[in-house]
């Protein structure tokens, strides 16, 4: 009986070992998969069904700390992703669809404060991009269409007042652009055309009085 028990124990271990990194007769990955670095530490672990990633995959730094998590769905075509620094703080989060960035991606500083937010579609910037001060206040707002700057562009002082506002068209500054003093008064204003200053630009003193006028030739 002792020998029979030992046989089944060893057989069970063998079967479990064979279930790791399994490829079926059709060449598809099945079940639990694990990969290691050259130093033997775990690189990632996760599960496959018919060659499609399913559930949560964990990826690790070579030194053992958790690097990122990917939760796969839609037959492995989409993955909610969380990226971590070695100290465990969240660095970034977002969605991959067909291995391309999609929807909103957020990025954080070492204190886990949001410092950048981007909107993607099929791996290209397509929507609002917001940059923040380390303290959390909004610094800049831009808008992209198919990876090209388009629409309003705004920057803010840390007190929330506008620093500048302008427009982009097809990746170039176009139309009126206004710069402000921290107290909200206008510092300068004028037009951009094809990414260059155009026509009359007016510069003001902090008291609101005109200081300088410069004409830019076409």
C-alpha cells in the first residue's frame, strides 16, 4: 500500500507539472503558463484557452517585485492594465485593445498623484490630453484627433488662472492666442497662422496698459 501511494503521489506531481506551459495538438497554448528570467526569478504567469489569454496575468521585475497586471477579456483581445513601480505604487493604468492603447490612460507620480491623462483610439491619441502639476492642479489641456493636435489648447497657473489659450489646426497653431499674468490680466494677444505669429501682436503691462505693439509680416 505504501508503494501504491508513492506511485500515485509521483504520478500526480508529474501530471501537474505537465499542465504548465502546455501546447495542445493544434499548437495552441492551454492552461497555466509561467516564464522566468535567466536568473530563475518569475517573469510572468497567466492562463490561456485556445491560445487566447484569459483572466489576470502578473508580470514581475527581475528582482521579484510586481511590475504590471493585465486582466484579459473579449477572448484575449482587450486587457485592463495596471503598471507599478518597484515600491508598489501605481505608475499608469489603461486599456489595451489588440495590443494598442485605447480609451483613457492615466499616469501617476511617485506619490500616486495623477500627472497625465490621455485618450487613445487604436493606439493613437484621440481626445483630451491633460497634464497636471505634481500637487494635482491642472497645468495643460490639449486635444488630439488621430494623433494630431486639433482644437483648444490651454495652460493654467497653479492657482487655476489661465496662463494661455489658443487653437491648433492639423498640428499647427492657428487663430487667436492669448497669454495672461498670474492675476488674470492679459499679457499679450495676437494671431497665429500656419504655426507662426501673424499680424498685430499687443503686449501689456501688468496694470492693463498697452506696452508694445509688434506687427508680424505675412
